[in-house]
C-alpha cells in the first residue's frame, strides 16, 4: 500500500472457519463466506468488514482486491466477501476495521470455539467438550461462557456507572425534598 509500511492501515484480525458467520449471526453483505475449499494450497482469501471496505477502498468495490496481510513479501489475499461491522470488545465503541482469514490458511494455535444452540448453551457444554476431545484430547478447554454472559460483562462498567449516577440523583432528590419540607 504505502512505501512506508508503518503508514499502512491496521485492522483487527480474526481467524475463522466456515460456518462462523452463521453461528455468530454476522451478516454477509456481499460476496461469499469461507468454505471447506479454502485450504492452504488454494487461493489465499479474506473477508473484510464494511468499515474496512469503506476506509481502505473509498468509492471502489473491495471484492476482488488484493491485500498483503502483515508481511509485504507474503502472497496477497483476495477479498471474497464483505461482512457487517461487529462490536467485538464493547457494544458502545465505534466499529473498527476488521478482517477475517480462513483457519485452514493460517498458522495459529489460539482458537475460540463457538457453538450456536437452540436451548441453554451450558446444557450442551459437556457434549461439545467430548466432541472436541475426539479430535484432539490434548486441547485445553476453558472459559465456557454463554454469549449473553460475555456481552453482559462488556457492559458491566457502563451499568455500574448508570447505577451510581441514578443513586446520586436519588440522594440529591431526597435531600432537595427534605430541605423543601423542613
């Protein structure tokens, strides 16, 4: 992109498998999702979110664009899809540039496993653990958390601030009322 790589835009990177978008409810706006055909020996592909598409290619179609990820000497990746913006860290934060790479085309050892269930997710946690163990019994499995709890945790600070603000407002009203009745 730039002669000086330090000036290139940066984005959050996520490594996902086929089916992740559907499981997490991420909208595919244009193009295609990853499939099992996106393997190590096939064309290197990526998805970008709508913020990255707008900021990196203003007024252009990002589909089919080629991007070097991290290393300018690495083979370029082709943008095959555009997804909706996702708030990964805080619901009240502005969307950031994000891109997604297929797990079969990356070397990563840090994975998060997401399962969509119709009922209580904790009810199927043991079955999911057993299924993972059939693939590799040495994989560490920790922090099994329903998405609702994960989202609630991101809102905890805001919720505390609102409770404190409401409490101070109630105390001020009580003080004001007691002064006016005295």
